[in-house]
């Protein structure tokens, strides 16, 4: 029994007429009739009541038609999916920490897709430490995070150092006290940090900034993510030190102030497997630098990019 036998039988069963079925299949009627007879002989059953007008299916024929139609539909789907997979030359899986979505990452992803339509790109939100494990496990190919962590199996490219700024409730006294704030100005405020877990995280970068300057906030409030932190700031529950990319997140109930120390930064780090010098990794990195330059965004110059032979 061949697939064409199933197609022929389904056409006859649906048209209830050999002539119309032959026209539908673009074949002559005699070969169609012989094919149906061969199918019945192969199965050892009668599928059609040929003496009836229009043709009727036997009970066995009805059963066979339902399953034959289903198999043909599955075959068509298999053909379609196979063509689709054949047209997708490559795939790239990207991990990212949530705070990077407020910067250039969305534009990077859109541009990469536009320039590489045959690459199937998937996105996965995960902490920096989870990204490192996922890279080594092969679950992602690229990670965008903020934590500086040395691992011999991971290549890390510091793309840029993003300035930290202070998020204040709208109308807070500090928002009008002076044009630029210092961490010391925040000591009497409740400091809202994120994410609460997993650690280490951006929260530890903020706490380290205070500790390195021998400063200790009066009270610390840990929350799960940036959006919650900003919501609590808006509610007057405290202040938060956030990456400057949140300027793009417009809120009428939160104001932002710059900090006076240029060393208060949080890195944007692109991580890949140490030996991965694939075409897609190189193209994404080159795209990032092009976008930084076109947008006049300060970045960390890099010469030993993946794929360089020097």
C-alpha cells in the first residue's frame, strides 16, 4: 500500500464519483479505478459499494477513510514543517536579565532578526549565573547579564559600563535639593534593591557600592524585580539605585537623579562559550558595536572579538 493509494481513495470517498475524483487528481479514470481495486485486494476488504449512485462507502470503507484522511493531513503537515526547517539554516538561543530590556537589547534583537531572517532566534529570561550554567549545558548560545564572574569555559565581553542613577518618588525632597546626588545622601532613606534572588545579582553591585565607600543604608528592602522596585518607589516606600537605561521607562510618579561618582556603573556583559566562534555570535557582536556607534552610546572598545585570528 502506497501513499498515492490513500490519496486516490480519499478523493473518491469525498467526491463519491470516479470521474470527478480523477479530474481532481489530474489523472485518467481507468488508472484510478485500478488503483482502488489494487488497494482493496491488498487489504482484503471491500471499501466501496460500486452499484450505488452516488458511490457509497462500506462500513470498512468509512473506517479506512477517516484514518487515511488523517494520515494524508499529517503527511502534508510533515512536508510543510520539513520545508520550514530546511529554510531555517541556523538557530540562536539568547538568555538575558530583565533589566537589559530597558536598554538596547530589544533593538539589537529586532535588527539581528531583520539582518538574519534564516536564523531562528529564541529569548529566555534568566539570571546571569543561570546564563553561565545554561551556556555550559548548551541550552543557550549567548547571554546578556551584569555580573562579573570568571569562568574558564565562558568568554565574557564587557560591552559597556552603564551609569547608576537614583529613582525617587515624585516630589521627594532630594529631587530638588541639588542637581546631582551622592550615595551618602541616601543613607537615611529605605534602599530598595533587586533582585532578591538568585544571588549574586545587581542587588549585590548596589550594596557593594555603599560598602566600598564605608556607607550603610538605614534600611534595606529587597524585592524580586526592577518593576516592583520602581512601583514601591512611586508609592513612597523608599528609593532605588537603578541602571540609567530605565530613563526610557516613562513614569509620572518617579523622578531620576544622577550620581556624582563616575565609577558607579553596572556592566552590560555578553557571554558565550569560550570556544564558540560561530558566524552568528560574531555577527551579533558586530551588530551591537554598530548600533552603539550609530546611537552615539559610549561603549568599551574591544579588539579581540570572537572570530579574530590575531
